């Protein structure tokens, strides 16, 4: 079980991440074009690992759905200058209190952006009462499955149709 200290406030200030100039912030209505460029710039492999299919020409409805924030959904972006370099979202429902999904631009992978997005997203979900998380991961996404094993060694993983359904208890 991963243990992390959690701010007790519902506030989650926007702040720059140390050392790399990346800011993690909630999505905004004016991010549509930035998200469109971000998605189009992902390699076919990265697109498939996140969406289980390619999204060479992201539709307007896909772009909008990745920005919707409401009582069930939360969306965070990792932004470097004007460019989106990471996207993370959570939604209530499914097999766990909160389901999460995230993707990081190819050139930013392996630099901690995904981990920081996930921690911030889970912290915000925990403040709202979430205690379990779920995610679907393609079976050949070795990096993410390895990260899950390190972060949540007691997570259950159930293989189904080429994907792995992950459920973990998170004590934040």
C-alpha cells in the first residue's frame, strides 16, 4: 500500500514542478486546441497504450470529453510553456471509488511527469472521499504495470482480453 501525506484542504494550488518548468494545473475551457495538438503529437504506440486505439485526428468530441470537469470527473494537465505534455483524468464509478487514466507526451516520458500527475490526481480524489482506485492497462504496457507493482504491491490485477484491470487500495 502506498502511503502519502495529504493536504487536508480541498484547495490544490497551481504550482510549477521543480526543475523542469512543468506546471500541473486543472484543465480549462481554453485548453481545447492545446489538447488537440497534444493528442496529435503522441506516437501511435503512446496513443494505443492510453486509448487502446490510435487517434491521429482527434475528434472535437474526444477533445471536449478530455476536458470535462464536474462532480464525477477531474482533469489535470501538465503544461510546459503553452504546450500540454501530460493529461490525467479521474472519474467516479466502476469497480473502484475512482478510475484513473493518464498519458504523457513521448519526449516527456520517464521524467516523472506521469507519477506527479497521478499523485496529484489521487490526492484530489482522496480529499473527495476515494479510497480505492481502478485502471485498465494494456497487457503489454510493461512500464505502467511495473509502476503499479511498485506503488501498490497489494493491487489486484485481472487479465481480460489483452488488458489488465487493476484495483488498489490507496491510503493517502
